[in-house]
C-alpha cells in the first residue's frame, strides 16, 4: 500500500514527458486506432482523466490501476500452483523491486495498458489447467484480444500458448476441441477495430511496425550493451539474474515433465527475451519493449522457489536461492525508492543526457517560445 501511494505521488508530481503528452492527445480523439499503436492506451488515459480530469494524475491513473491488477493476478497464479503464502508474497513484491513496474508503471505507455491483459490471459490458462474446464479458453481469448488492442508485441506470447497446448499429453484433446479455436475467434473479434482502421488506411500501422521488425543494421556492441544494461537497471541488478535462473529451471522442469503451467510461464519469458537480445545485436531495443515479458518470469520464479525443496534439491542450494531472493527484493525496493526521491526531490541531473526525464527538462520553455512565435506571426499551427 505504501509503495502504491509512492507511485501515486510520482504520477501527480512529475510533469508529463513528451511521449506521454502525445498519448494524452490520443485520448481526445474518437477513432478506431492509430498509426503507431492500437487504441488501448488512449482508452486507459480517458478512464483516468474521466475521474481526475486533465491532470498528471488523471493521465497516469490507469497505470496505477494496471499495476495493482497485475500484482493480484500474479498472486493468484502463484497461489493456485503452490498454495504457499511465502511464494505469493514474493510474486507481489518482485514487481515492486523492479524499476520497470515499481515506478514506471505510472508512466504512460502502450505497454502499461497491455500488461494486465497479457497476465490475465496467462491467468486464464492457469485456471484452465487447474479446473480442466474448457470455458477458460474463452476468457483467455478475450484477454488476448484486449492485449492485442493495446500493443502488437503481445503476439510474442503465442509460442508460449502453442507450447502449453502441444507439448503436454493433452495435445490431441485441445487440437480436436472447439474451444481453443473459439478463443482465437474471440481474440480476433476484439482486435477487429484495429483491423478495420488498417483496412481503411492501406494497412498503415502494420507496414509501419514491419519496418522495425525487418530492419537490418550492422552488428553493434553498443546496442547489445544498452539492451543488457537496460534490463539490469529496469528489472534489477540482483533481481534479473534471480529471475532468469528461476525461469531457466522452470523451463527445464516444464519441458522435461511436460508440465503445462511451467511450459507456459517459462516460454512466455524466454522466447521474447531471446528475440529482443537477437534484435539488439543490430538495433536499439526500446526501453519499454520487453516490459510485458517479466511478470510471467516473476510468477515462474516464485513457483520455482517453492518447488525446490519439494523436489529434493540440496538444502544448501535451496537456502541460497531464498537468500538471493530476499537480497533482490530488499535492494530492488531500496533502488526504486531512491530513484523516486531523485526525480521528486533532487534539484539536479546526475546522469546527463541519458536521464530519460532530465533529458526533457526545459521543454516548457521551448513551448513558451513556440507559442510566442505563433502569436507574433499570426499562425494557427506549427
């Protein structure tokens, strides 16, 4: 609760960045979709401003809610798999210890709108495995469609769903069942506003995003270093290795025993992560692009910690795993709080041009000069 209050304070105090203000202008439009992204972020902003008006908090309020929803879903996934309170606590606190979520979920971005729906899709599939009720496929399809309605990159979770269906022994049952196909149809129907808009605009959004996906550039150590450094900084200098090791053990367990939930969660992390690492060899990966994959990693890591003693791993290894998790949570939350105080209270920019917020300081003065030129020349727009 205290950490949520801190995020609310950040959302209300820090001025909108230029890209956040750009997405706010989307919320004032009545269109089916946009060139850059689907309309989910515009709807999320409109939800917040309908409550708090056109204020910093109003624009960012949807991200505060999205973070809480994501944490509740992660907690329920881990609870249903492990029935262990300690694992649930780990699942709730890991996002708080990662700068990506502990602070930057209050930042307006299409990923903020997409993440709770992507996690909800995984949650519905976990419920499917737990209850063996095929109707959970329909809920998974609905959440998948809503995630697609927020950002296209959620398509990278499709390999995880395919592994969930095809690797376990139930593959024949689901391939012959109507429910997975109904789920795909529901996702397509929910996504249809984006398809309609693109049909009307010469498939502009898909062509625009395809340029990024197929662009070729020479190999660069700089872009690889930026990607890895960004993940250490935004996930956590200790938490990132803890999560990657937990996901790797979950993948080993899932593909060895064909356990559906382990397959789902581990593949949802490893496939997108490997893709972004491959792209980083030649291309700068955006800071928010991998943001959607780590919540599945948090759930997998919390579940893995609980399973280690049950599977008879050496006691020393088990104790060490729990110790590193505690270090990751304590150091990560301390780092997130320090970054919050830096942006809210510190009067200086310590990291220069690489500071994503400090780099845009002075933008208000630029706007004032531009408006003065408008009035001087009598122009209506720039």
